């Protein structure tokens, strides 16, 4: 159960990071430090989102207990993936 809380927290942080990147892009904040952090963190966050999405779906089909929580993790990461696609095509 503790591992599930960590996975949900990481998924939420990834989603918030991606929403923050969208806000920086929308409001055209051109600060060097923001660009440096965006370049350093974007690829690991995208890989984490894809990995957690797959993990959530696999655990949903394999697990006997906590199925709703793992489905929630999958949908939370699916929301992050949809946000990334939306931001990619909106530019």
C-alpha cells in the first residue's frame, strides 16, 4: 500500500510538471533557469509517465486487490500523455 501511494504521488508530480511546462509555454516566460530545468527534466518525466502508465495497467490486470487504485494510476498517467499530445499539437 505504501508503494501505491508513492506511485500516485510521482504520477501527480509528473502531471503537475507537464502542466507547469504548458503554463510556461503559454505565458511565454523566457527565463534561462526555467529553460535549463525544462531541458533536464522533460525526458525523464516523459519516460516516467510512460513507465507508470504501463505499470498501472499491468498491475490492474494482474492484481487481485487494489484494482481501482491501479486503474486510477493508469488514468492519471493517461491524462499526462493526453496533455503532452495536446501541448505538442497546440504549438
